C-alpha cells in the first residue's frame, strides 16, 4: 500500500496539480489584497465615501456604527459589503484564469483530427475505413471478396 501511495504521489500530474494549488492560493491572496486595499477604496470614494467591507444589515433591530461593533455585540448580521468584495475578487480571479488559459491555448493548439479515408461496405453500404478487412456493421469478410475479385 505504501508503494502504491509513493507511485501515486510521484506521478508528474499529481505534483503539477499540487504546485498549481499552492500558486493558486497565493494568487488568490494577492487578488484579495488588490480588491480590498487598492480597488475598493477609490470605488467607495467615488460612491460617496462608502467602505464596502463595512456594509451590513443588522438582524437584531439595533443600530451599530460598524460591522466590528455589531460582531462584538454578538448581533446577527447580513454582511453584503463583504459579499460584494468577494464577488469582485472572484471576477478578477476568473478573468485572470481566462486570460492564462487563452494564452496557453494559443501557444499549444490542439492537433486537428486526421480524417481517415472511408469507403462503402459492398454488403450493407455502411461507411467503413478504407483499410478495413471486416465490416464493423455487418461483419462481412472484405478480404474474401477482394480475393474473389482478383
């Protein structure tokens, strides 16, 4: 069992995936900082000095000056400002991944499938590969027919 695990863990795809997860986590932290610390403050300023991370709805019916104050009081809150930040965060990560995948697809295009020559089976008239010796549809022996014709 240990040998099987070692074989699994040392496969190239597993190691590549692990590296991707680690780099993705670090990239996510960078994007979160970009959204919270760089993008949202100017957007909040343009919208009338709004701090999105401090937008919430108190479900207790009491008014609180900040989200931190409401949480300290133990009040149930709907933190829609934090959700807006997370949604923008997600959109930036999704767009960045789109750009990366698009570039990878340009650099490494998928090979186009080679169309193989076809012919009709003389018995059932189905399309079969030209090099076929037996029809896949009616199981006719095509080599025997060629031998009779020769």
